[in-house]
C-alpha cells in the first residue's frame, strides 16, 4: 500500500504532463481557420473523390498542428458546395454562383478543387481575378486553354494554378507513347476511336488520331456518342467488322461501363484503351461489371489515383485514403486534390501570410516531392510541370484491369506490370 502511495505523485504528474501535451497540441491550431472553398460536382466521381482527398489532407494537417502563418498556428477549414457542372443542361452560371458564394458568404481564403467542367472553370477565372483569390485546380478541366490564358494575361489571372495534368501533355507525353509501346510489343496498328460528344473528348480524339497516324497507326473509324448513351453495340460491331486492334475510348460519363460490358460480351478482338474513361477508374468497377472490365486500360491523370510506388509518399497516401474512406483512391482528382492542400500549406508557410500576391509568389517557387512526383509550377502559366519521371515532375498513370486489380502499366518508371491482351485477341 505504501509503495502505491509513493507512486501516486509520479502518476498524477505524468497525467498532467500528458494532458498539457494534448491541450498544447490542440491549442497550436486554435487561431482563426484558413477557409478552403471547394466548388465541386459532388454527385460525380471527379467531384466526390476530390472532396475526399481535400478533407483527408486537411484532417492530417490539422492533427499535426495546422498551418504556421508567421508566428501563429491556424487550422484549415473546408467548405464544399456542389457546382452540378458535370450534369447535362446545367448552365455555367450556376457554377459561378457557387464560386462567388464560397468567397462572399463562406469567406473562403482560397479556392481548391474546381469548378470541374472546363467551360465553368474558364468562366470562373474572371471571378477569381476580381476577388484576388488564389485558386488551385485539381480535377476535371483538362483543356490547355486554362494555363494559356494565365500566360496571355498574367497580371489578371496570376491567381489561377492547376496542379493536375492537362490534355496537351497527356496526349503527347502519355497516350501516344503508351500506344507505341503496345504497337511495338504486339504488332498492333489499327485504331478505332469512340468518344463522348463534349468539347474535350472531341478535341482529344482528333489530336490522338492525327498523332497516331503520323506514328504509323491506321485510324479505321470514329464514333461520337451523346452524354448518357446506353447502347454502344453498333459502334462495337463496326470496330469488329473493320478489324480494329485497339479501341481508343474518351468518355467521362458513368455509362461508359456499359460500353465495356458490351465489348466483353461481344468478344470484340480489340484492346479497350480508355484515355479518359471515368467508369473504369473506380475500385468498384470490377464488381459493377461482374469482371467484364478485364483488360480495359484507363488513365487516371496523376499517380496515386491507383496504387503504385511512384514516390515514397504514394502508398502512404493510398493506405491513409483507404483507412479513412474504406476503399482505394478512386480515380482522377483524388491525389491531386490531396496534394493541393499540402502545396498550399507549404506556400503559405513560406510566404508567412495569407496575402494573395505573396502566396502566388510562393507557389511559383514551389519545389515539393509529393504523392505523384516533384511538384513545381511553370511560373509563366501556373501549370504543374509534368514528366514521365517522378524525380523530375508530376507523373501520370495508365493502368489496366487484370484479375480484379488496377495494375499500373505506364509510365515505365512507376509501372507495376505489363499490358496484357484478352485471350480472344491472341487467337
């Protein structure tokens, strides 16, 4: 009993120190929150996965004390509003109202995420300029027009950054090289193109067709489908009749999963190459198609959106995301949205202030090894600098569904396997 009494003071001292430590840790981030406004199409993959990526990063950062702004510690706070800009028929003006509401009513200090549709994001640039709000695009918006506009009118649009890929680089630096690898390995050279009737898909399909032709591919047909199409059998029969060997698919609508199920059922002897095919990106795609998505390729734009070992941070992110949301990172917009918050934190701490012009200057000097490679921005147009080497820049990812798993097959420096052909092609 006497021994127990002797240990009591030590026990209470330890308890007090522990309580002080915990309270002190919480106090570090008790300043006025830094509000991140996130305008996202939350009913769609490229919106909800971005929201989850942003919230995961904010949770991690706040748990470690928040953001150091000068001599003060501040937590991040996220405000998400649905832009609905991926829904058919929703006017661009609706997304602009969301951005303005985040700025004026939610008092957003920064904008991260969207708008998601290119047309809405381009229109929002004027609002961001008007209110001098730093924005980091992380999902959707693949058009080169975005960063070209920054470069053309830098003083007006200097507040606009994009930390994810864009279609110009993706076609030249990823899609065509991956096609050439397939051509070399398997001797394939006949390409059939199936695209969604939206601006980015039409433009992307045309660019791929032109460059692939220059590289020795024969483009034997093209089919364009309205958003929401649920039957692709006629186009697939054409591809089969013309002896297509690769079907290039560019669609960001969920109905593209039907295309792949029909491709499987019809045993079309052509490899489905989804440059942008949102349905095939999700971890649940395999179960949803009852395994009929086997052999489909898909680009998820940035590494980390499916498991790989691109950098030491990649699998840490994958595991943290899986722990919080109970599934692997879901597709395009996930790792870039997560990384944008850490990049913003880094810039704010180097700037020592929330002043927009100072944060812009700090973002332009960013050099951070992240989830999908080295994060740096072109100081003239604020586009993240891409590469096929994670030590040099932001790397993309093309994976193939193999035996129920998303296996990264491009670029070679981060590949986890090789492209395989369906057995009915080999015959």
